[in-house]
């Protein structure tokens, strides 16, 4: 963990809140909690309006964009397959 990560986390959550959360977390969940705190504070550092929600929205938009692109590619493959069938039927 870098100093900047720690500072961003304490700025967002406060040292006492982080300590309290860590005390309340089950031992096997502490690493996950620490990672979550750091990721959430990084998200707010990168986007102080959207934060974690902004990251999720951006990822959803990217997924939709890639799904649309994939759909177009699948349609093109389907069309090409139909053309190949038509061409192969001409030579039978």
C-alpha cells in the first residue's frame, strides 16, 4: 500500500471508522475489507462526483458497447456462413 492510498482512505472514511470497521470484520474478511476500502477511496480520488458508482456505470457502459460490437460481428459471421452455404450449393 502506498502512502497516497492510505491518505485517500483516511480522508474518505476517517481513521477511527477504518479501525472500527476492521475490528468488527471477521478475521477471514479483514483482507477483503481492506481491499474494498482502498478501492472505494481510489474510486473517489479518480472521480470525486461518481466514486465507486461512477466506476460501475463506466464499466456497464463499456460492457454494453462491447456487447453491441460483438452482436454486429456475430451477425456478420452468420451472413457469411449463409453466403458460403449458397455458394457451396451451387457446386453440388
